[in-house]
């Protein structure tokens, strides 16, 4: 698809993505969500952003996004069992699961310490994440997890997409090294969709003005998030 995603309106970009997906071999896996269901679906009591609304009209299960470089996880998260609800996730739970996934041990069996070896009982206290909006899990390929952050929408009704990635390894039987990156990755669902489908080389700095507007409307993101913030470093898990 020959388009410049950074110069297109979100709904227009989703339309272009759908046109491309219709030409792919797995286009028959798309499952549309009815206008009534989309009209009823709420995100923490709020209406769907226009770009997500348009994509759900084409495929509410995200199966059509799968391609030859990876299978998407978390498919069917939207209205799979309760069509009028999409349950948000807790960031603390997501972080703990990310740590467990890298340490290969239950979090309850671990003692998390900072570089100064101060014992932590809750990773959120260390990370200082204080989010007023809600996180909704989006499908992903690879190690990164994506969330639609439903806080204060931009003028066009869109919400940003947050990225989270945990990198780590056990240095000894009891010592774990890890880095957790959490950042505002896309200004809207449409750019997330485009990047996931085409593995495009687009980065937050490519849409700095849009990110600045997101920070103005949602200052809690500006205070707590960074595109290259190491939140865990040389921690000891015993």
C-alpha cells in the first residue's frame, strides 16, 4: 500500500488498511461487528474512537490482521463474550505478568529490589505510575504489548496507544535482570493498525505535535511515560 500514514486522517487511514487487508489471503477471517453492537459498545462508559469504530465494522476479532510474519495474540478481546463490554486491564497486573514471563517464576515467590537494594512490595510504587485513564489490550505480534489508553480524547475523538515491553533474563538462579519500557507509542488506533499490519518504520518522534497534544490533555502520561524510559534495571529477585 503506497500511502503516507502520517498525512492521513485516522478514519481515512483505516479505510486504506482495510482495502489492503481485503486483498490478502486471510481476508475471509474478518468478522464484522454490527452497527447496533458498535453503537452499544463502550470503553469505560465512553464511545469508541472513530478509527476503531471503522475497523470493527470490518473485523471485530482482529483475525484479518494476522500475516506471514506472525500470529496476533489476544484476538477476540473486543466483545468476544459480552458484546456491549470491553473490560479494561490493570497496569499493575500487566507489569507483574511481564516480570513473571521473563523470570519464569510466580511474582509471589520473588523479592523485588531496586539498584539500592530497597525492598519493594509493589512495582507501581517504584514505577510511580498514576494513570487516571483506562487501558484496553490490543492484539500484538512479538514481545511488545499494546493498550488503547482511554483518558481524555483529542479533538477528533481519538485515544493514544501505549506500548509496553519487558526485557530480562535470570543472571543466576535467584538474580533477575530486566528493563521495562512503557511509552506513548501511537497517537491513535489507526497508526497502530497500520504499523501492526505492515511492520512500518514509524516512531513517536514522527508525530511529535500529536503526542504533545496528548500530553496536554492527559498530563499523567507526560509525567510517567517516555519513549526510552528504563523502569527496572539491575534488580535483584530473590
